[in-house]
C-alpha cells in the first residue's frame, strides 16, 4: 500500500518517468527522494498510507544536474535514517522530523563529470562510485568506501577499500579499517 501512495505523491509532483530512492520510517510511512527523469531536480517527501504527503526541503547542496550528482542510498540505525551520496562526501541524517547534513572525511571532492548521451545526461563512465554501501549498528555508522585517497592517507592500490566508521549521533569520523583484496578481488 505504501508504494501505491508513493506513486500518488510522484504524480502530484507531476513527474513523468521519475526515479527515486525511499526507505520505510515505520510500517505506514516512507521517506522518499524523488528525481525527475533528467535527474535535474529532487524532491524529498514523507508519504503515509492515508495518502498524506509532506514535501520537504532538499537537504543536499545544489549542483547543475544536482539530482544525478546527489544520487545515493538510504540506510537505518535503531533511531535514525541516513542517506549517503555515491559520488560526493554527503551524509544526511533524518531524525525527529529534521535533516542534518554532514560530510565524510573525503576532502576536495569535485562534482563528477557528466556526459551527454542523446537527450539524457549521465555520470561519465570513468567516474567511480565513492561510497558503496553503509550500515549502522548501535552508535556507529559504517561506510564502505571506494576512495583511495582521504585526508592524509597514502595513495594505494585501487584494489583496497576502506570501512570508515562514524558516530551515528553527530556523524563524527572515528577511524578507518583498510581492507585488502581477497584473491585479487575488492571487498564488497
């Protein structure tokens, strides 16, 4: 039922061919990030099973073709919802009806290069996803990172990954675990 309500919210936003990311806040409510087909605009909404839609201010920075650049994924802790950007250093925390934006330890990140493919704009095929996956447990956030230069880390083989650990309370960086390849394969 909640998915049908999300579709109604998308139609209210009057987006055809839209795409989105969403996560259940509880059994009857969804937090959604909805993007138009050209990935040029985002809307965030809370949608419930009674067809109530609350549109929220976009918590991420705006870039040209910002929606595509701000693509990412949701995950949950016991108390909060988080959204991590695939390409940039954004962590968004949703708690108590409010957004707070934090940054990963990645420094000096420029928006990824965009390429035009016919009438569509896409991330250039040579751009790597920085933040691959994440989870939260107790008071910690764990982000599996594809970055191989962070702060003052040495440049290392691209086969290595890092598991960056943050406090779930204020998204403060705590430490990283360097994960070597296993049988010449990257951790995933």
